[in-house]
C-alpha cells in the first residue's frame, strides 16, 4: 500500500510507555496557557479511519506539560505536530488491529488498572482524578489513554511476545559469552537520536544525514542538552521523551548498540552509527550494577480455556467462574483440570505446572500468581494464551546463584528479542496500511 511518512521509528524503540510512567509525567503538569480551538480538518487517513486536527491538538496539550516537567525543550511547532501525529497513527493502527482480533479491555480491568496506578502513588481514585485535572489533564482522556495502553500491551503480547521462544541452548550460549555482564553492569539507561534515511537513499541523502549526525555529536560533546536536541532533530519514536529509551538489562540492549552499552562511560556520546533506518546517536545516561540473589520458586497448577471462533472471552470467563465455584465448594482441582483444561500437557498432571521460576511464564500469568498465597485460588484472568484459573500450592526459596543467573539470562534474551520483534511488527503494520498524511496541506 502507498504511504506517506512523517518520520521513521527507531528500529529498537521500546514498548509503549507504561501506565506508571504516564501518571508520573502527568502529575504536576501545568495547564495550557490558552485553550486551543478544536479543528476538525482531517490531518491523516489511516486505513478506513481518520485523524483530525483536534486530536493532534489534544495530544500536544498532553505532551507539552510532560516535556516541561522532564526539562525538555519543545521542538518547533511543525516538528512537534509531525512527531505527535506519527504517535497517533501508530496508536490508531494498533487499535484497529486489536478490534480485528476481538481484543478488548472491559470496565472492570480498566478500573482495576486505575486503582493500581492510584495506589502506587499513594492516592485514591478520587485523589488521582483531582491531581490530574489540577494539572490540566482531563480524567476521561487519562482513562482512554490507560485503556489504549492495556489494549496495546495485550495486542503486542498476543501477536509478538507470546510467540518468542528462548531455548536452553540459547541461555547456555548467552551465559558462556555474557554472564559476567549481567553482574558487572546490570542495567543501562539509553538515550537515542535518529537521523532517518528513506528506504533506498541516494548518495546525497546519505551524505546529508551523516553530516547532520556528525554535527549533532559535536554539539552534544560540546555540552548541548541531549534531550532538547532529540526533541528538535530526532526522527525516532521517542523524540518527544528527549530520546529516552528507558532502562535495559545489559544483555537485552538492542543488537546495534550492545557493544556501546558495555564500553561507553556514563554520560558519554557515541559516534554516529549507520543502519538501514539511518544514523543513530546513543548516550549512555545511567548505569546500575548488582549481583543475583536467592531464587524464589512457586509450585502452581492451572486450568486453561483457549478462545476461538466458537469460544468467546465471555464464554471462557464464565466457564472458569463455574469451575472456580465448584473448587471452592470442595470439588477436586486436578479432576476438573483433566476434564476441562485446554493445556493438554499439564491437564494430564491435573493442571500441575511444577516448580516455576520467575520469568518462566508470561507477565500476565506471573503477576496473578505472585499475588496468591499458598492454597489460594485466583479469579479467572486473561493472558496471551487464553483464560486461566490458577492455584498456588507452595513456595520455596533456593539459594542458587546459577539458577538466578539463568533466569536473568532468559529475561535478558526475552527482552532483547521482544524489543526488536515489536519494532519490526510495528513497521510491518504501518507498511501494510494505507496512510495518507495531510498535515502539510493545512494553512499555518
């Protein structure tokens, strides 16, 4: 399909921002100095949907206080509009894909997430709403953004993350080559500037991009503010966050910059790095180090109901609710698992998954499991594999440095693969879509 791009996303840009980050950026934000009149002019066509100017204006009203709070200078208005529009296009494409796959976020899930956000910040829901609105952020918009983030996370988990497999051989090779890295330099925080190139650049385009990248490196090494230059000049998806890619486990850093994550000193700026996307500039902004400790294992069993054309989310949840009441009423979990679970491997063992290490299961499963005490039974919940009923049987702590290192290696490999796979998937999603940009057609 033909598309018109405003910018090209970085090939390793991370997952969309978490809910806690959204709140952290929102808290303390100052309201806009003047109301922006909503315009209904179409600024982009995304498949069978449109994005209008008023949506861009609303997003800018959210972005500007966030940038101010982060101490990042806003780029000129045209660049800011293009960065915001590109972000809205990616959101819209993922929302369309989720709708096509029947992925939804119900009110109960959304309210639980908002309650968790409020609790993590020591607030009630009412206090959260008051804090946001005092900062100029409409609570309805915040709810909608939170719903979008949950939806995006579920979509990416189902379509990308759940399909990633880490073998024991990969872990062995990783530990053989990089085990010391997990101890000496556990996490790094990276900032990024991308000077994009088109799909098939000519020599002049390459030379111009390289020249611009080298000029930016000179400025940065001369003391220029990285976040300000990223917001103004970067074509990466994280430009409006000052180029901040966030924290990476050292073994999960993007392949293109894996060596830099090990060799750059804190605060150091890399030379421009060429890739198919363009020229990249990396700053290693922070470093953390730690050694692995004890290993907590959980003995757990579950019943899985997969959804398909004949079994909806509501059907799966209802079936598990009935099974849960039967178990609470005294029926045997193992017998019900053998008769009902779609996880054929564990069903033969009465749903028993054995001793599970951190990182062995998908995040949605692990999060629920970790909240349960011994013999406690969960409510029905959803993961990328379907709907689950989980019971924790017992827990134990193993003083196993080797086991902890294998877990850290698995997590690092999972994150490394996920970052790259999600970015590739997003680019494919956009490449296969019909996108028409009309932002430049508007009168200034």
